[in-house]
């Protein structure tokens, strides 16, 4: 008997890896493993969840830039809330799909999550601080954003005559 070329029997590990990435029917072995419904959802739809979260984050980041330009503190705070939700869901996906990864891939995924979450925490400090400044300036009636002209000369500046007076014809009889 010769070798059977091209016949490959999938191992259970290969099947689980393929299933959690969205290839194949995820519902086959997950129910038999005794995983609850929420975990099942995250495992089966992890790729689509992460992709959707990333697309929404890009849109929310564009809204953040507009909010900074337009001085809208609600936009900055909504960005802050979204990033917290984004990182929480990514942590859940990371934790629930961790057993389906090879050790090296698992280490790289955790490193990526920790570095991204650290950078988000770093930048959120500045976003919240800027939102607080905008909120306080709107609360005070935009006094902070009003720029007065300051004279470098003496403390008192003489009042100028209105330019309208120059346009009124003066007749001397």
C-alpha cells in the first residue's frame, strides 16, 4: 500500500483555531465543550467584533478631531467613554479566545493589547483635561476665550475718537 498523498486529517486544535477566526461552522464543537452563550458569541464572532470595533473607533476618532476644533466637550467625553468600551470588549475577546492561539501568538496579542491600552490611558488624560477646560470656559460664558488688547505703554490709554465723526460733513458758517 502506498502513501495517500493530499489526504490531511484535521486535528481538533486546527479545527478550533479555524472556527474562532470565523471560518467554518462555529456552533459544532462549542456547545459540546460546555461554554456559555456569551463566551460562545465572542468566540464565534471575534474577528467580526474586532473589525467592527476598529471601524467605529476610526469614526469616533474623526469626531474627536472635530470636537477639539469646534470646542465641543461632549464629543471629547463620548470619545473617552467609547475608548473604555472598546478596550473592555477587546479584553473580553482576548481572554475568551486565548486558548485557541499558539503560545507565541498569544504573547504577541497580549503585548499588543497592553501597549494599546497603555497608550489609550496616556492620551485619555489629555482628552479629559481638554474637555474639562472647554466645559469650564462654556460655563463661565467664554470669558477665557475672550482676548483683550493689552497696551505696553502706560497703564492708561487715551480714548480714541470714533471714525464715524470723520465722515460727518462739518460746515462752518
